């Protein structure tokens, strides 16, 4: 009988066990796993590539259609030759491109005719080699689906050309993101491996019975630990062989699992506390800050410190003669009436997806289009004004029943480019908008007193809603110290036949007025008064025309009304 030392015997037994597992288990596991994984990976890549192509193609077509719409608007309004309006359209296309982004890995860029990046939804610094590739891409005129590398990141992209701007759009996505589903194949392969192991164990059972009896004891101890779900239990080590090594390793594993389980419980407890704290913060601050802004803060706190340029609608509303009203009422009635008034107006603005920026005494400032942009922001803003005027009637009815003064308000609305973001200091910040466009909206609200109408909108608002909302030209105004001239309009939710006829005559008179044909204009204004009883605007123009008949304006007169900037 051959004698072995302990080390030799341990090595001999170890090699026998390893040989058995290698010869039996490995072929059963590896072979089907490799075959299934390889076939599934090929099928997944082909399918994902097809889906990626359609997905990117859809977004590129949407972007091109939107750019075409913007260009057609310029052409229809004969503004395609004016660089500033073309830039506004490009800005609108850029904003729309950003709205198409659904993940941080997506990127949309536009290349000009020289292959330079003219528009990008995120900052990107391509290498010199990538710049040359972009130039070649523009020069070859290639369109469709390609693979490209930008800023060292491999991407898949859909190319589409837009001739009016001379742009080439690239709608791209990380290649790894599109092929992320391949990881599912690995998971499936793991599942197959587990199933294969289960079947293999049944086959191995016949062959391992002759293995050392202590292995069964260790397995029984393992089952006891698993069955009791008590990770503090340990396998009793009886032998210093591979079975003992197995038990020792299992003890180490259960020790680490116990630590991890305790950490998970701790993290779960902290997560519940954090969630309750976040909900408490939301409940408190939603009275002062829009819900969309709070959501953006919790999602990406750093972004709240960065301002951005946006095209949106700004609304100002003010109570006329509030000082005299407040002098006739006790303080508690003033506060109660104001709270009731503000509650109704704020609900209307928020129901129309507007953001109440601030209260300025008895005035309200609101905007539409940030932080979330919608296609119908302008329409919602105008209808908010109508709803506010309707709600004012109900409010005044209640005031009259309580023998309290009734309110009259003026509303001004403008649409254009502003800077929006958190403005202030570390101790006090407001999510607000600033810019000349905001000042003009405030001036429009003030002009409602001059023309004695409750609602005035700018020319940019009129251009957006003229097909759906009746608007009457009121005047051409220019803010003192500014070069920009804008027409202002009086919108109404609906007009009757008499008003339709009267407005038409008024507009005909306005055309003659701007042509300096004041005698003829007077006739149209007088005729329009037959259809517009008690109209506040017609007397203004009748007085102007009569004055200009006696005292003709200078040769450079353009019919402008200059308004103060402050």
C-alpha cells in the first residue's frame, strides 16, 4: 500500500475533486451558455440597431419639421432676410432640440456649412480628428444612420440636412446606452447557468455519494443556516481538508452578508427618514416656490444656480386705484379682500400652467414657459387673462353684497426672450425672470389705464394667437430710450357682430391715420362709434386726428406713442 504524506494526500484528493467537477460540470455549463449568449447577443445587436435607427430617425424628422415651420414663419412674414429674426428662429430650434432630449446621454448638434458646431444641446469639445471627420461629413452630404465619435465617446447618429439655415443636424445617443440591452443577455445567460447547475446537480448526485462523508455534514449545516435565515450562525469546522476550506469560506461569506444586511437595514431606515424630510420640505415651500422648481431642485440642485435664456410669456396684473380703495376700508377687510382676490387669480394662473413670480403690492407678476416649456404657453397666458377678468366679476359681485368697494384691474402680456433662473443671494433667492421684455409687459399693464381697457398684449403675443383670439389694434408704442417699436392690441374672448363690424372700421381708420389722411380717418372712427357704444379708444383717435388736422405732425412722424421706461 502506497503511503502519502498529509500534503501529498491533500493535493491528491484536491486534484481528484477538481478533475471530476471540471470533466462533468464545465462542459455542461460553458457550452450551452456560450452558444446561447453568442446567438442572443447577435440577435440583440441587430434588433437594437434597427430600433435605434427608427428612434433617431423619428427625432431627426421632428427636429427638421420644427425648423421648417420656423423658417416658413419667417418667409410668410418676409423676415427671412433679417438676421435678428433668423437668429430668433435658430434659438427656437435649439430650444426645441433640447426638449427632444430625454436622457443625459443624448446629444443633438447642428453643423454649419463649414462643418463647425452651430448648435448643441450640451457643451462638447471634439478633438481635432473628430472636427475633421465632421467637416468631411458636411462636405460629402451624407444622410441617414452612422456611427461617429464625439469628445472621445462612440455614438450612433441620424443625419438630416436643413438647407435654409445651412445646417446639418446630428441626433445622437451613446452607443453603449443603445446596446445596454445586451447586458440582459448576460443576465439571461446567468439564469441559464443556474438552471444548468440545477440539472447538473441532479446528475452529480449519483457521482458524489462516494465523496467524503463530512461534505454531507457541511451541506446540512449550510441548509440549517439558510432555512433559519439566521446569518449569525456558522458552520462547525471538523476537518482540515477541502471540506474544511469550504466551510471556512462559507463562514466568511455569511459574515460579510450579515454586515451587508445590517447596512441595508440602516440605509433603508435613513432613506425613509430622508423621504419624510423631503416631503415635509415640499409641503412647506410649495406655498412659496412653484412645484416644478422644487422638483428640479431635488433632481439637480446644482442646476438651480444657473440662469438660462428662454422665450416665454410674462403677465402683469394690477388693481387700479387701490390706494383710494384701501383708505375707505378697515385693515382687516383690506387683507381679507386681497387674500380672496389673490387666491382666485393665483389658482387661475396655476391651472393654466403659469408660475406666479411675485406680488408687488397689489400687483401680480407671472410667467408661462418655465421651468417646463409647452407648445401652447402663449395661448394659456392669454386665456389666463380672460379667466382673471371673468373671476373678477364674481369677486366684485361678492364685494357688492358685502357693501365693499369693487376692484378694477389692468392686465399686460408680452412674449419674448428673457433670462430666467434663481436670482439673489445665498440667504434669499427668487426664481424669477428679468429683461427688457419683462419691462415692456409691465408698461403694457400701465397703458391699460391710458386707453381705459382691461387687457393689452404685445405684437409678439398677437402673432401667436391671432388665428384663434380676436385682437384689436390699439396703438404703436415705443419705450422711451429704446429703438424697438411694437404694436399693442386689445384681445377679447369673443366679439359679437356689431363689434366685428366696429373693429373692422376702426382698423380701416387706423390705416388712414398712419398714412396721415386724418380727415378720412375721422369718418371711419365716427362710423365705427355707431357699432361700438361707449368705446374708450375711438375718442382718443378722434381727438388726435382733429388736432393733427389743425396742427399737422412733422415730416418724420410715424404715429408712435412714446411710453416711459420706469
